[in-house]
C-alpha cells in the first residue's frame, strides 16, 4: 500500500494505473476509521483493481469549529486498517494541499439539501460537495463508495455528481452495526460508558417502529419514535423525519412513496448520533 500526501504523487500513481487500464475504486473518509469504513474499503478492493482511500478532515464541512479541532486524527492506526482491508493507495493531503486557494464555490443542490441535516447544519453539505468534487477530479474513480448511515449525504453526492457530470458510479453501502444494534460512528467513542450502554435504544426503537407501520399513520410512527427516545434519560431527539429515499422530502402518507426511510438525529448527552431505517422499498 502506498501513502501519498500530495496531488503530484497521486496523479503520477493514478496515471500509471489508468495507462494499465485498471479500474479505480474510491472511498473518501475523514479518518478515525472503524468497521463501517473498513466494509466500504473491502468492497471497493473486491470490485476494483485499485482501491484508493482519502483521509482528510475537511474543514469546510464543519459548522462548529470545536468539532473540527476535536475531530480524532489517527492516521497511523487508519493506515494499518486500510492495508489489512486491501487498500492500495492512501491519499492523506494537508489542508494547504487540498485548498491551495479558498474554495468559494456555492452549490445549489436543490431540495435534497434543504431538509434535515441541510436545514440544521448550514454550509455542511456545501463543504461536503466542495471536497468530494475536488477528490473526484483528482482520483477520477470508476466507482465511489459511501455509507448509508449518512443517508442524506449520499443523496447530496448523487446530486453533485449529476450536476458536475462526473463519470462515476455512486455506490451506497448498508450501515454496519455493533452487535447490540448501535450504528458504527467515529462519534461513538465520545459516549460515556453509561451513554454507550443506552445508545442501542435508538436502533431498537426504529426497529420496533417497523411493526407499527401496518396499523399507524406516518405521523403516529414519528410521534412514537420521538416520545420513546425522549423518555430515555440523556436522550433528546433533534428530529425524526420519514422521507422519500430519493428526494429526501418528508412524506405524509405511506402511499406517498415506494421508498420510505426514517432518518433520525438524537443527542445522547452532548454526542450527536444519526441513524436511519427503511420502511418500504420496491
Ligand atoms: O462522510 C464523511 O466522512 C465525509 O463527509 C466525506 C464524504 C469523507 C467528505 O469529507
């Protein structure tokens, strides 16, 4: 596995790979890797000749500067995991390398960006679109892999890819969970032992709500999820929305969409956790 820190070396490596007609798989990450990332890398390594992984904590997508400075940076550990998972090239640029000039681009990503995370984290998805579009330009992957835990992010990437006409397949991969159901996230390490013990209630409640779908309205299911979780000490739901899985727009009735997905953000103490569940998919 090669580790490169600048565009020039990345370009040289990939030029050779392209000349050798190799198919390039790409997994963008911000490091602090866990089994969820590893599953993306394993899939990318299996489905492509080259498996490129970027490790870059992107400042433009953080709307909270404390969150940016406290974000874990564990490159050495990450590289060990990446090598074991079949990654062939790690791109770990500095901030200056990624942004030699300030990126002033403002994306108009339309309705998919205006709800849920987009409505609550101003600038976040614009920053994601900035960095992922730069990375796509540099890596020119055939296939790019994203985790479905960040469900809305996948829709954002698809929209940006369409608008900028990148010739890349966006492949979304199922959430990886701990054995007790908690969705894997770099943020889980910030939970206290007690909070970690309680956190699986999020996935358990979403699962329980699947059964209610047969007899309850969309609003009743939303109310059930919010009230169940808000009754757990230290938990506070920021939002629970049931949306169309493509447009991200909230639905009012189950018949409004053939792909109904519930997306949740919950504070567990000070830690903001997200998860989602699919109710229907044709
Ligand atoms: O999901 C993430 O880790 C980040 O948003 C991404 C896609 C690597 C862009 O910085």
